[in-house]
C-alpha cells in the first residue's frame, strides 16, 4: 500500500515541450530587444489550415545554435471562414461540413498571415525568410483536382499578403540565398534531395499516392525531432512520429547502419484516419458546444496538466466508459481494398505492395459511429459531470495512441533503440501524456521508457521551420537532427556522396 502510494509521487514526468521565449538582448536602461532583431535568425512562417483551426506561426531559428523559438502565433477557428459568395465554386469542406471556396481560403490565409506579422512587428518583405504551407483538410477531398485547388488557394493567400514567390521555393544555389544565411549554409557542399530531417519519403512514391495528408505527417515528424532538442531525448532515427490533430497523420522510420551507402532513413510506416475528431464527437453530445462544429478545445483547451494524487473521477466508472468508447474505435493496418479510412483518402493497396505499414484509426466505417460517441458523451456529462468527462476523454485518447503503437509493435517496427513522439491537441493536452507514458512503461518496450518518449507542441510549425532549413541546407553539425539515435551528424556523409 505505502509502496504504491509513494511510487505515484516519484514516477517520472513525461517530457512535454512547450515553446520557450525568444532570448532578449538588453539595450540601455532595461530596454529588451528580441535576439532575432540583432543576431542571425532564419524566420519561417508556417501557414496551416486544418479542419479545426487555421494558424500562422512564426518560428525563428538561431543560426548560431540551431535552436528554434516561436516568435508569434495567430490562431482562428476554421469554422469561422466566410461563407461562399454568389458565383464562387465550392471545392471542398472541412470534417464538420464547413464549405470552402478558393477565394475564401485565399482571404483567410492572407488575413492570418498579415495579422501574425503585424502583431510581431515584422515585415513580410524584409524580415521573413521562408513560408511553408500545409493543410489537413485534404482528408475530406474527393479528387486530386480539389487538393490542387486548395494548394493554389493557400499559395495565393501568401502572394496576396506580399510574400515573394522565391520565399516559397528552395534556392537554386548558395548565391541565390540572402546574405545573412550564406555563412551558415552548406548549399555549395550538399544537394537537397527531398529528404527532410534525415528521412526520405516512401520508396517509389511521392507519398501523396498512399495517403492524402502525407505532407502533414512529414512536417509532424520533422517538428517532433526539432522540439525534442529541448529535452534529454535523442529523437533521431529510428522513430515513430504521430500527429493527433483533428485527423491522424505521422510516420515510422528505419534505423540506418554505419556502412549503408545512404545516410538517410527510409519511411516504413504511415498513420492516417481520425484523431481529435473522436474526443470532439464525445464533447458535442454534452450540449456545451455546437453540435456540428464544437470541439474539445472549446471546453478543455490545448495545454497539458499534471494530475494530483486523487484527481479525476471514479476510476471504475471512467474505465467502463473508455471501454465502451473503444468498442466503436477501429485501429489496425488499413485493408488493401479500402480507398478511405477515417474519411482520409488512401491507396492501401499501393502501401501494401510497397511494404509500407499503413496504420489507420476510424470510428465505425469512415466515421459512421461518431454519433454513438455523441450519445456516450451526453450520458457521461448528464450522470457524472465535466470532471469525469475530461478524464474519460484523456484516457480514450491515450488508449488510441497506445493501440497505434501496439499495431506498430506487431509489425516489428519498434526496435529497442526507437523513439516515440507525439504532437497535436488530442495527444498533448490534459493528462494524456501522463497516461501514454504509463502505457508505454507497462509494455516494457524500453529499459528507460521516459528517455524514448516526447510530446511536442506546434509540431507542424516546428516542422515547417526545419523543412525550410533543409531546403536551404542550414544544418548544424554540432547539434544534428539527421542521423540515428546516439550517432554523429550525417553532414560529412552527405558531402562525400555529393562529391
């Protein structure tokens, strides 16, 4: 009894990365100037339109240290995008049914990008170095043409806001880079091959052919690798990166032997389907949020919390509801005959033929049982209140995460030297990190589980900054992100290959 009681006091806390403040330089009598105003920084804007939120996050990477900082963040709800005007063509919708036109998306991206820069007192023309655009809304698209319309709308929004086209594409040579970047660039010694954070996309494919939101998975992996630099966890290959946004995405990468001719890891697994949409459905049953567009964010927020010794509801009651919720949640290798899983377009047959493990999360068949989760949420709130509902949601999401890992383990994709990372609101908010760490510990996958597990906020934005660095060959050999866990930087191997 006493041993169990005290073990709860001393058990390790999960490594949760939240954006540190940008360092400041003192000028005069107490005048603080952000470091990026005086020192060489690579400033990247990540423009993301998701099913729940639309964000512009400005990230500054110190070119002297290689560490990244979030300079400013502008967030709006995607459901608040203006409705279609007469004459505009609706080309798609978010998961909650909010209709989208190219013009409306362009305006939303423009306004979000401008507000973020104005609030940070930065000039898009002078201070911004690179822009990366991404979206998870492709999960609801019906055809590649619709995806193309969306990508064009995102690019148009950036152009209308004043972003020069050259800040959205890799430079042709070192001489084409801004002068402040050239001393830190390896563009004259290595070639950008498309590998981001030391990982190449699925062999024989662009990745998009297999799962619609492959780019989000790539950015999430890169962002978790960058965020882990703020922790003791060496989050390099092999790794499992999972993004629990409204929809699910992520990657599994391989180990790389020292004598391998290529220093890059391969992608051997993808994640797809539903993630935050599941707790959103539970919350919509309470009546506390709008039935069609309400989210768990509206009630519980997006920050992690540490549980007390006696926090949460009745554990037996909570576990019963978690079990009932998971009766509707389908987590497995996506069958080869499915062209959608969790409403996300996939090419599961190609993944199977390419040897890629496509691990999906659904609720019923293509979200057919989300209404059942709404009914369950109504029952929980009516009979037990908000505290129990909160704990049920945290444990439902934690079990989803652990079931995904279980499938990867069954596919022999989690070696002893692997690292596991999560980003996205449905994995890093509330007590979910604590519960996930408990589950990983119980599975005995690692000798020291907490040294193989990390939770990172703003994974897509961090990944965008890292993608921009990779495209500009702004590596930091003394603080490497590429390579394998415990190994050296791969820059020398890349230079040798380039020769």
